[in-house]
C-alpha cells in the first residue's frame, strides 16, 4: 500500500458493474476531488473520470462457454492490470462484482500489499462456497447489497458491511403511468404483459422465441391483452425486431424506458437475473425462466446448490414467483402461469403486496454515498471539506 498515493485501482468487467462503478467514483470525488482512478471499466466509469485501460464490450460472458470463448482476451487484460497493481503506485483497490476475474486480481493485490475492497459479493451462497476462504485471505472488506449476505460473511470471519441495494434508487419510472401508456401507444384499461428475455445475446436467442409463442397463447385466451418488450441497453434493437418478425401477435418494443415499461405491466415473462428483483420493486407478478447453453448447464449442475434461482425469491426467502429451468420453459407453462394471475385479481394483489415487502429489506437509498464514506475511512482519507480539530 502506498499511503501517500491518491491513486485508486478499480475494476468492473460488465455493464451492471460499470454503472455502479461510475456512481461510486462520482460519490468518492465529491468528497475527495484529488483522487485518481485507473483500471478497468466501461463508458459510465470513463465519464466519471476513470482511466480504463481496456473496453469491456467483449467481457461479461456467462458460464463456461462464455469464459472459454474470451480466454485470451481476458488473459491479456489480466496481465496488464497485474502489472498496474504491481507498480506500487496504488493506495487501494476497489473490485466490483465480476468474480471470476476480480478474485484473481484480489490475489495480486494481496501479494503486492494493496488492500482490496470488494463491492457486490460473488454468489457464494449459490455455488463455490469455498470461495469464502479465498475472500477471507485476499479481501480487506466485503460490501454487500443483499441483507442475508452480511450474516454469511460474518460467520466466515470476513469483514463485511451491508450498504443497501442500488436498485432502490435506480428502479424508478421517469413518467407517470398515464404518461407511459400514452407514450407507448397502449391502453391503460387493457391487461399488459411484459416480455423480458434477458440482457445477453444468448439469453435472447434461447428465450425470445418461446416468450413469443407464450404471448400468442395468452392472446388467444384474453383477446384484449397487450404486450410490451423493453429492450435491454446491451442488446442490439435490430436483433429483437428481427426475432419479433416471427410473432403472430403485436408486441410493442421500448428502448431506454425500461422502468416506465415495468410500471405498466400486470404480469411479466422474465429471464432470470436482476430484472426479477427490479420487477419485484414495482410489485409486478412474473414467471421466471432460464435456458443455459447445454454445455454450461452440464458444468453448473455439479456445483450449484440452491433451492431457488430467481433473485426475487432468494431475497424473499421463499418461492413467491414460479421458476422454470431448461426443458420446463415451454410456451404452454409460461402462458398458464400468466393466465392464472391475470384471471385472478385477488391473487395478483396478494403477490404484489408480498413483493413490495421485499423492498423493505433492501435498506435505504444513498448506497453510493454510504459506500464512498466507508471506503474513505478505510483508505484513511478524510473528506476534503472536513476540518481537523487541533
């Protein structure tokens, strides 16, 4: 650790981490404008002032095939970042999620005596629980965003702090419901079903066709039902529109207004991932689906051990929404789950109430500010405007 340095190493390897990294860097610079940030990040971190040595567009692969496909690119990045950490110029390191890569960098930090702080925990509660041993050796402090993770790390002897979930600030509509329905050309008096096939190309390829067929089945049973598909920022809109050419029902696409779209939905067919928690914050009932690449699924089944895979269910501690995996993901099953809720207002209201209770467990807004304040204490740096008493 270079105690005189104002340089902080920071690493985030995918879009979600880039967003959180950008918010964190801005919060840190508000309190300490003299800090410098170098490492790995995307557009949002660059805009916040991070000197990123690589683009992250080719990173973020999910599973065995995704990692192997980009192995040499990852290796090139790792070698460069390892040299940076070894330079002896950094006061500390901030590692944001992306565990397969960032935990390797944490080992480098330990070897170089650069204290490493990890934000957004690896899912050690779902798989590879032995990672906690490595985390205990290499991470100075773990900052978690899910409430149950704090007790897990405390039990393992890892310094930990629950800072709240960033979605409490991010998952907010920019329009009123009335304005959103008007902007999307939809009727607020008709039932609206959302289709969220994922934010990765592989997810969309495997899930969009079955979601489209499910929409046709729902439309047959509820003729006035309308369908809304928010396009994830990381997905090429042309890919979605080409996929929708096979649809026999009209599906409205929305770009850049995902939370406004979620606020209009009465039910959603959703790929497993962070979107399930986002929908839950809006109180939107859903059916959660996921299809892995067969090779990835075969590899994961040996070391993943969880009763639920939908994040909303994991945080709730119970299975409040249905989960469909691999061969279970059929248009018949998806349509059946949607129709059961759309035809039963009491069931829909009960699900909405249960999901909104999950929100209460996720802390308070202001995650980036709280995290920045805690990190500055760890860095042994006082905020620039803090006066020292003599």
